[in-house]
């Protein structure tokens, strides 16, 4: 097989579309462990909340695979990889030869060893099956505890709450959303959840999950000595790169699968993309695992083009998250929590608690390197341009940014014209 | 493919492109009804954005990029590239209003619908035989619809 892709998420879709930019003919095989064609993974919280139906989950039209000459092997787990012979082996023992292989195996939920976590009533929330299971369970329960106040945890909590479940979120650090957002944004989001009726407990964690004589979950013992009654526990602490297949085959792995600026691993003909990959981060200037949606697509797209023989460099990912909490939209892009003692960073903030509106801009050596918006998010894209294109920021431009009015006319003239009004043909 | 190219040397900041956009995307196709009634009641919004800096103005909208950041960011499959026409196509039914595209598009070309959890994005007036209404309405030829 000319192209084999292990994994059927957004990186895989990116790779198919990347390959087809270059090679319209040779067949592609996609191997997916789950049973559904690629779906919008973040949509599982919308599904659990009852906001959308299962038939809206698919990322591409039904005919997508046929039109792109893709053979889809679902419900199939790959058990072995031989990078010398260029063969993969499925769990059922089927051997598949490849010329170009993409490892897009994504992330796996991280579950710390909590006594009582083994057994019924304890869930993760990272795939369609988890959402469907929880939809069934939610009908029969009154209470749920969600461990983890990150993006996945909060969205799982919100969705269960929408199903009529009394939810408590337990977060070890002193605030929710500590990774993707800063303190003010997190506090506005937590405030919104509180207003609606979700409970958030910070600075504590679950020490033990208590079960009754029949093995049913009855509650959680907390590290502060407290006890929360509950019938189910959702563990949403985070995901870790799902790289065992690669590691066992001696593909170089650090925190994720290491790739070069063409998404190539150290094994000939083997590429990696998405949440499993450790690829260039634009702002850090080094390889990092940044498991976010657009990076996964872009890495897959870049890998696909290279697999099909078009030399394509990866310009690096940019961390970004857009997520709403009961109608309160929040966006964070780039560096939002700069080191406090580093004088190269400057931060400008504007917080209006009444209006639930917040804007934070982070400058490094005069460039905009990140921002947070809560409430008024309409100018987000224009702010992104200054981060992504590393545009110079003069005093007048800076004043406009600080006023919340980023503007394309504050781009350098030449760059503006090249972008919006180029003289020459593009192709 | 043909795209709309704005020229800031010619734009006079009259906003007629916005009015034309609203009219073209209205049901009535009547400029007055579209601008007064439909804009108020249905939240019809122009796909164009007019920037002004001193005496310089420019009216921008979706560039229909070859490799669009919005498509990469879309979590629902609501945005995709049409391989035949090259356009960046929006499927309103699939959109869940997560605003990822609005965040990712570095051209600021995506807006929120004022009342629904949906986005507003230029479709190059795909159902209009004469081509984009904004281009036709521009009194100073600051918008051009052509291959480059």
C-alpha cells in the first residue's frame, strides 16, 4: 500500500487532504481503532449535552472516503510495526505493507492511580463511546463528580449538568483552566458555571473512590478530609500521547513521537502528526506536544504532502483554544501565562467583571505573542494575525491593540498588499 | 479561481459594499427592506469589514485561502475547501458556533451571527449570476473580482 494512516481523527483527515493535493490516484488506507468514520472529537460534549444528534458528528460527508479512494479499516487496532520490513500487523494478525506510514494515534486519557477507580461507574471522556455510555448512565443518576477542571473536565461537567445531573468538579490546582487560560479568564468561566449551578472545588483532589458492598460507586473521599456523595466519577485529568506502538518499534520518542520539520520520524517512510507528535511550536522555537485541534490538522496536512513527495516544511504550531461556558465565549492564543520575573514580557489587561468581558495581551520584546479574550471575542482573528505573522508593532498600532481594535491597516504596507491585493498570479 | 481583491488606494470608505452584501444575502433582495427590516429581525450581517486609518480605508472579507486556517480549526466539519471551485465553503447546518474559525482566521474575515450560534462568512455570492454584489456596488472600483 502506497499510503497507510494509523488513526482516524483530524490529523488523519488533514493527511488525506494533504496527500490528495499532490497525488490524486494511489490508494490510501486508514486504520481506525474506533468504529465510526472520523468525527469531531470536541463535539462529544455537544452530543452528551443533547445539543446535537449523533448524525452530525462526522467531519466529512459520507462519500469523502470513496471520492478520495480511501480504504477505511475501522474497529482495527494495530499491534506491531516493523520499520525495517515496512510492515504493520493488526491485532488480528493481518500484515499490511506500506511505503509511507503516518502515525496519527492521538492521545489516551491519563488516569492516575486512585484507589477504587477500577470498575463500573468510573469514566473517561475522550471519545464517542464514552459520550454514548454517559448518555445512557445520566438518565439513572442524580450526582456526578468530575475530576479535573481543564477544558475536557469542564465541558463534560457542563454536558452532564445539561442532562439534569448534579455535578461537582474537583480540581487539584487553585483554579480551573490553569493550562490554557489565565487567572482572570478562569475566574470568569468558573463564575459562569457557578451562576448556572455547577459546583467547583479547587485545591483538593480525590483520594479514594468509595464503593458499596455490591461495588457501586457511592462517593469520593477528598484530600481535605471531605466526602462527596456521587454515583459516577468522570476522570478528565488530561491526555497523554498514545505512542507505545512507535516506541516498541524503536521510533524515536520523547514526550511524544519526535518529528522533524517535515513531520518525518527517524524511521524511513514513517511520519507522525497530531496529539501523538512532538513537533515544532512556533513561539517556543522547539518541539513540543501541543495537543490542539488546528495543529493536528495542519501537521497531518503537511505530513500528507511530504508522503506524496512534495517537499513541504512545517511552519510550526500555535496553541489556541476557543470554548464557551453557558454562552460565555473564551479564546486564548499563544503565550498567556508568561513567566512573572521575565522582563522581556509585558502584559496589558482590561477586565470588566460586570459585563463579563476581559482582554489580556501579552507582548514579548515588543511583539504580540499571546492574548486572552472573554465575552467580546469578535476581534480575535485580527489579534491572531499579529501573533501568527509576528508583525512589528509601533506605538500607534499598540494603542489600537490595547483599545481592542486590531486592524489590518496597521499591518506593514507591503505585507498588507501582498496579502490582500497581490499583483502577480498566485499559481 | 476568481477572488475579490480590495485596493486601499481606491476605497473611499462609503460602506456601500456592506449594504450590497446585506441585500444580496436577504430574502427580499430589496435594499431598503433588507437594511431596515431583515437586518433587525433576522440579524442579516454583512460579510465585509471596513477598516479605516486616517484617510485610508479598505473593505475586506474572506480570502478563500488555498490552505485556510479556518478549515483546519473547524471542529464540526462545517467549513471545507470545495475541490472543484476552490472556494472555502460554509455548511450552516453543521456549525455548532464554537468560534474556533473566528479565532484561527488571521484575516479577521469571520464574524459571529448577532442572534444565532452561527458564523457569517463571504460565499462570493455563489447564487448570484453576476458575481459578488460588493464588487458591483463599489463606486470607485476598489474591489475587483478576478483571477490573479
